C-alpha cells in the first residue's frame, strides 16, 4: 500500500520544466563584436580593391585602344609604301628604308606606352597586395570565406523570409496584372511537346532564381503576398538574375520603380511602406529599408510600375520580406461569469 501511494504521488506531480539555456557570456559577446568589426573592415577593403580593379580595367581598355590604333597606322604605312612604289620613281631600297624607319618609330611609341601601363599595373597591384598582407591573416581570410558561404546558404541574406512559400507565404492576388503568355521553352518526346513551363506568380516567393524562373507580365504589375505570420516589416529584398547569366549581358526586363504597401485586412486601406528603385548596375540582390508604420501586417502588396527598357515584359524573380514577428491576437473566448 505504501508503494502504491508513493507511485500515485509521483504520477500526480507535474513534469518539471527543462532548464533554460544559459545566456551568452561576455567573452562570447566580445568575440561576436570582434567578428563584426573585422567583417566591416574587410568590406571596406573589398570596396577599395574593387575601385583599384576598375582602374586596372580602364588602363587595359586604353592599352587595347592604343594597340588597335598603332596597328591601323602600320597598315596605313604599308599601303602608302606600296602605292609609292607603283607611282614614284623611287627604288625598292629607298622605300624599304623609309618603311623601316617608320616601323621603328611605331615600335618605340608602342614600347613607351606598354612600359607606362605596366608601371601603373605594378604600382596598383603592389598597393593591393600590401593592403591585403597587412590587414588580413590567412586564418581570418578562411574564417570570412566560411562566414560568407554560410550566409549564402542561409538564403543569401541570413534572415528569415516571411514571404517564402515553403515557410507559409502565399500569393493572395495578382489583381489586374496581365501575365506574359510566351511559351519559348518546352519538353518534347519524339518531337511532341508534353510539357510547357508555367508563368506562375508563385515563383516570386519560391527559392530558385535560375534564368527564366520568374513571373513575367506586361506593363505594370501588382502582387498581394500573404505573409507566414503577423509581421512588422523592416526590410524588403528584390532579386533579379545576374547579367552574366543573360544572353546579351543586360537586365532590361528587371523592375525599375516599385512600391510596397502593408495590408491588414480586406476592408482596410493599404499602408505605404516605401517607394524604391532597383538599380540596373547594382548587384542581383538589392535591399530596401521599409518605412516605419507602427503596426504589423498579414500581407504586403508589391506594385511594379516600370522596368529598365524591355518593350514586351517585366520579370519578377524573387521578393523577400524581413521583419519582426508580432504575437498573434488571442481569439475571444466569450467566457464570463454570471
């Protein structure tokens, strides 16, 4: 009987709560701060290196132009010598001597320009190498590379996307947006088409991003996107395919001007959260800060009003919504005592 009473007592006791994880220590916080400072410094050094690379590219373009110019001058000299042989009373040895003199002058000019450009290249490369050698160790470079790879694996942003379809986002409506109806790519079996790709607005909130995996539409477009939960937006991310992956090296179909509005319900007016411009010469993934609205939203409207010059359609590849989630309101239970 005593054992049964003890067993009932144990079974009636509520399960103990698991212990809360300990807060991060000061050493851990300090390590994180040091990493952030290092990343910021490396970002600035990377921007400086990109500037030096642009200068080197400009020097190489100038060199190519000079070489083409000298080559044209050489051809002109050769043609002139040939015509002088035919029309003048000069001997072949006189013409050959004149040609050799002009060729020596052209070679001297070319050597001088090459030496000048080579000196500039050596100076820029030595400056860049000194900056890298004095600023980053091998271990730091490996660490930063690993962090960037981890960031790329984390949806390229390292932040949760509340519009992502696989996480609960959805396309609520496209209003009067006219989808582009071209069917260029298809899967065929023995010459018979068995599958056409769908121009689906859901691709805007799906992970992917390969060339052609987008929502194409004529003129202006509007998408209402349901978020995975009640969110106070802080940032929007618009991503287009890289120009290196396009046939002509341009992104004319990319959105240019667009606006984002917050939506809380069908009967309520949408709240403007910002008007933005996607830069044609910028990176494929561009971030835009949301205007503070002082409230949370269950959906957002993406309104695209122009592109970068494509005459037939605009392509939307990926749109992300970052922010702070808000607790869901508790439904009224209708309880109350009498």
